[in-house]
């Protein structure tokens, strides 16, 4: 594997990504109920965890930040992540209607 440690990399969520999950869960629960929110978040987490075995599956977004990758979940959520030596780090979970470049500029500034 050339020292990359994958497939089977650990998947970690940044603090921002964890906050995004919580906010998304609240938003869905307020509109569709807690059970619906829990099921949706379980599918989203499972999709993130699949990156463990397929970390380079997403689209490279070096135009925004070097090493950044994105993959869309159910056409509504953009999973923003970076493949590191021994893990996949989920950086953000952003609604696809939002401008990812502007979101990252805000996060960095």
C-alpha cells in the first residue's frame, strides 16, 4: 500500500463536521420529526464511513484548498474531507445549495 495505510483508513469528524451533523439533525427534526432525522443522519454517517475503503472516490477540490476532496450525499449534502496518512478527516457537511468556496473562505478567515 505504499505506507498510505488504506484501504481501511480510520474516519474522523472535525469539530466543524460534528457541529454540522448536530445542526442538520435539529433542522430535520424540527421539520420532519426526530425519527426521520435519526435515520437520515445514520445514512449520512454510513456514507462518510465508506470513505474508509474508498478515500479517493470523491472529487479533488485543489482549487479551494490543496488536498480537499468532496463527495455528494443524496444530492443534498456535500461531504468535504481530506485524506491524511492514516485517516480520512471529514471537515464539513455542507448543504449543496451553499457556495463551498465561500464557506471555506469564511472558515479560514
